[in-house]
C-alpha cells in the first residue's frame, strides 16, 4: 500500500517570504527492494509494550516488598482493615493490591513459611 497525497494537498514548492519551502505532509515509504524479507509496513510496527525497552523506569517508584510484608503482618496482628493502615506503610490501596498479587502468585506462602522458620527457637 503506497501513501498517496491527500486530495486537498498540493505538492507545491512555492517559496513564501519568511517561511521554508512546503514539504509533503506524509513521509515517503522506504524502498521495498532494500528490505526483501519484510512486509511493506514492517517499519511502522511499534513494540506491543512501549515500556519494555531497557532504560530507566518511568512513573512512581515501586513500593518495597518489605513494606508490603510489614503492612500485611501489621494488619493481621492488629485486626484492622486495609483502610486503617497507618501512613508509614504508604497507600493502603497499594498494600492491598500488592498483597493480593503475592497471594495469587503463591509468593505469600513462601514468605510466611520463611518467616515462621526463622522465628522457631533452635
């Protein structure tokens, strides 16, 4: 599929005072014969996950897993709701969400088992 100019777009190179010469709105396609094994639109395909490239993470830093474990243990010991967590544990929504992720991935069982083994008298 080739890119054709829009019907209302004229490819004129009339120079106007104080402005650069007009350029077509669309960029030309790369020569197909230089990329024989790729489909014509292969250069336009973008990665499915834009954040998957290497480099610094964007956004808010992830809450430390130790803080999540401490928040869940504090909640259990004091019999409070997630909304009543003290601010020192960060956002209660984050603590709840990350705790659910740990439970769903069976990592919570490993964490509690490890903590129980360390607390046993020897």
